[in-house]
C-alpha cells in the first residue's frame, strides 16, 4: 500500500447561487457551497487548517486561511465523512475558488489535500 493510499481524503464541492442575498446592481453576488470530506484512506486523520484562494472574474484574488472549517477540526476514521456549508461573496457575476486542507494523521504525519477549482456563477452568466 502506498502512502497516498494509506492517507487519502476525497473532497467534493457543490456551489449554489443565492439570489435572495445578492444585489447585482451593487456588485454583490452571494454563493453557498456545500463540502463533503471523506476519508478514503486506511488511517484516521484530523483536519487542522484550511486555505482558500478566491478569484474574481476580473482576476483579483483574495486568500482565506484558518484553523479547521466552520469552527471545527473534525477527525475522520477510515470510511467516515464530514459535511459542512459555507459561503462566499464576489463582486463579479462569476468567480472561482480552490485551495487545500492540511490534515494530521493518527501516526503523527501532516499532509495536504488539494481542492480543485470550482466555479461560482450567477444564473445566465455562463454558456
């Protein structure tokens, strides 16, 4: 078994536009994103840190770093999952997010899990 199989976390993200919290005339596009984190490895691990990079349609970026997610640092046994909801507000109708989570496995090793870019878009802005 390789180390990548031993320590393996899957991350899925589903974004949703929030028209009731958005004000396009004021340059406010609100989104919710739901994240599911699944330990598909063979060892337990605790999510310690998050790092997000948000990119507006005009190329402007901002970063978010912090401990855990939504005030928690969940520990996941092999096969367990953790889900949460959070949000982001953009100035442009379309933006992207990507980043990483840093985990500590039960053997004392730290490892990073990349989160591929996903698109947050107001309706009818992408073809």
